[in-house]
């Protein structure tokens, strides 16, 4: 059997504190790359250079490089905007930063890309408000500035569609791509986030996205009641992952699908949950 697409994982889904343990489990599944979000119990952008190099050394020992930084950029309240929509859970992953912190965080993200070799910085679109359309131009402006800064560094700004942020669906993401026609701005496509936001991610949402501007894909799975997700094993819940993988491959996508488990797992064993989901994802990309 051969893999149709390479797979990776956000390391803290295996362990947010023990990178050695996470890397070993990922390598055992056959992953070759890692995405960094929380490492040594700290958000990746809050680690110093020495800690980042230590993380790279641990990953390299297990045959893993760094495909992306799962940064918290633009995952904050947008000042002077409508009220935040509190129907959606706001996960911060050790990074409760403010709007004023964003320039410093961006500078740090670019520096960590230099150290790790990561070519994608995942970003957001500010916490979702009760009137996200009123935030659209300011979201686009922030993304335009980040994209311009990334252009000279060979880095892609990957906007993740996040149900708790102003750009949550494929339809909303496609509108941003139309408005910000910058070669360094692409999408981190997360079908489960679109599902929670009320969209049918595949095939309906996916059809709205230009495949050439999907830089990265996140894999998790859930059922949804209202706006509340019930996370479960990848490939076993409400997302048509078989169809989604096939469509990515047939369309010529050759980037990573990166596991973002979210499922607490059997007996709340998150490591075991990620191992199960990792193997599920591996079989989904095999032919």
C-alpha cells in the first residue's frame, strides 16, 4: 500500500508537555512532519530560541521535521468590533494574547520559522462576533499586512477557518481569498471547524475553495448539536473524510493532512485518542 498524501500532527494532541513521547508515537504511526502549537507546556511563540532548538532536536531524533507553526496570531478580540459570539468555545492553547500583542507575535513567528524551517504560519481572523461581516475589511487588512511581510521570507500565511473566529466556513474563507489576492495568503482547510460553524464541509464547502490556495489541511472529526461539537475518532463521525481525501488527491493537492485530534479518547486518555486517530488518518490516505 502507498500513501496518497503525507500526514503530520500537532504534537500537543499527543502530549502538550512531553515532546519526546509525542514524537515517538507520531513516528511509530509513520508520520514524517510535525506541527507545533504547545511545546513543553508553553505556546510555541512564547518559547525562547534555545527551547525551540531543543524541540527541533527531539523531533529530528524521531525523523520528524516541522511543517507548520500552529500559531495563535489574530486569535484575539478585535477592538471596537461587535460583541463576541459566545456560542462558540474559544480555545487558546496557552496563548491568551491581546490585539496589542500581535506585532510582537508575528515577529516571533517569523523568527521561529527561521529556526525550525517551517514554511507555514497558521493564523486566524479574530474571535467571532455576532456580526462577522462587519469585521471583514479589518480581517482582510490584517491578513494583507501579514502576507506582505511573509512574501520576502518564503513563508505562507495560512488562514485557518475556525468556527470561533470571524472566518469559520469555506464560503467565508473563499470570500477572503477573493479580497486578498496575495500569493502568500492561503488556507488551512479544517472541515470539522466548518461543520461546527454550520456548513456541510464536504462536498459543499470544499467546492467553494480554490484548491491551489489550500496550503494545509487539519483532520479531526465530530458530530454537532447546535453549535457544540462532540469530538470522536477521525473517520468515524460526521465528516466524509474518505470523500474529502479522494477529492484532495484527484484535484492535485500534495500538501500535508495534519491530525488535530480534539477527541478526549477512551477513559480520557488523549495520547491513546491521538494514536487511534493517527492510525485512522494513515489508513484514510492509503491506497
